[in-house]
C-alpha cells in the first residue's frame, strides 16, 4: 500500500502542476483559466489527503493492496501529464489537445485507485462514501465544463467512448466496494464488467448470465473460495476454465483446483499482469470453444 500512496502523491502533484501551468498559459480565456485553477486546487487538496492518510502507514504496512502500479500505468498517467507539461511550457500544445489528455488521465484508473487508497487507509463506511462522492463530483465537474464549450460535443463523445470495450463479459467477486471499483477500472478496456459482493450473489449471477471470465478475490485455498468455484462450475460447467483468482499464494495455478483449470495472481497484482491474465482466459475460452 505504501507504493500506491507514494504514486498517488506523485500523480496529484504532477496534475496540480500541469493545471496550474495551464491556467497561466490560457490566462487570456477567463473561463478556461478558472477551470484549470479549480482543478489545480482540488488536486493539491487530494495530495494532502493522501499524504495525511498515508501517514498512518509509518512504521507499518499490514494492508496488502489489491493491485500494484507498473511502468505502463505510470507512463499512461503521470508520464503523460509530465510530457504535456513540457510541451505546454514550450508553447507547443493547443487547448484542444490538452483537454484530450486531461480526459485520458482523469477518466483512467487513477481516480479509482485514489478512492481505494483513501477508503482503505481511513476506514470504510462514511469515508468510502465521501471519497466516492468526491471522485464522482470531480468527474462531473470536468464533464460539465467540457459540455459547455462550443466544441463540447466532440469531447463528450470522447468520454462516452471511454473505454473501448470488447464483447468480453467479466464478473468481479469482491467484498470491498473500493477495491471492486479499482478492478473494474483496470479491466474496463477488456469488456463489460459486473460487480458482486457476496458468494450467493455471484452464484445467482452465473445462473442467469454467461460470463467469459470470473475474477474472484476469494482465496481458492480457503474453503469459501474453493466452494464458490465448485458451485459456480456446477451451475455452469463452462466456467471451469474461466476463473482468475487474486490470492495470497505465489503459485500460478491455485493448488486446490485442477492444474490449468484456473489462473492465480498473487496480491498485489501488477496492473498489466492482471489485464493480461483476464484477457488470456477470455481468449483461451474462445479458442477452446
């Protein structure tokens, strides 16, 4: 979790710097400058929230994060903002291109990881609701501003098309709502995702719908994880080869399940590895059937 907190601090700092510079560069357009100033202030505040919440980890880090930040993720978020800041400082970036970059990073998994970290470090319940409300409000503010621009239709179309999904259907079984949102954001480009928070709800869904992949945070070496897998396969035998487990174990294949029948990723799962595992299972099923 410390690595996620450190990354979030860097991202929020990079975002605040980019938006502060944007407000200066486009100072001649009052509404645009005010919009970027507001975003810069919010991201500075978010950075302080992360730093304060992360201080609770000093001397300990007992919380195993659901995901780990890898270089492709860093490059697509803070790397992209850093490059944009450089070009903006050189006077080589028009407003429309900057807004497209803003859409790409603000509607990526970044804000969902912020929500996950805040709810994990500060406790769930009211803190989770407050963080989720803040993230949703932040995105709505951006959408409202873009929609108000003369060329706003183009930007709204970009948001509507994010992410570009395939026909893959993914069921996420995760009790922690914040962690579930992170997993959903990470996997959104792979297909249509649906979240359930309990075994009974998951079994009900697999009885009603066809899924290409089931991603479960229930450890298959524990009784409930194994029972969920067995009961789901009993309902839909095609699910035998469609499970990906997030586990505390280091084995590639969960030992309690027939070798090769399900995939296991050790937590925290590297973002690119998680996407690759889910995509691989979905593709394998298309090949086999």
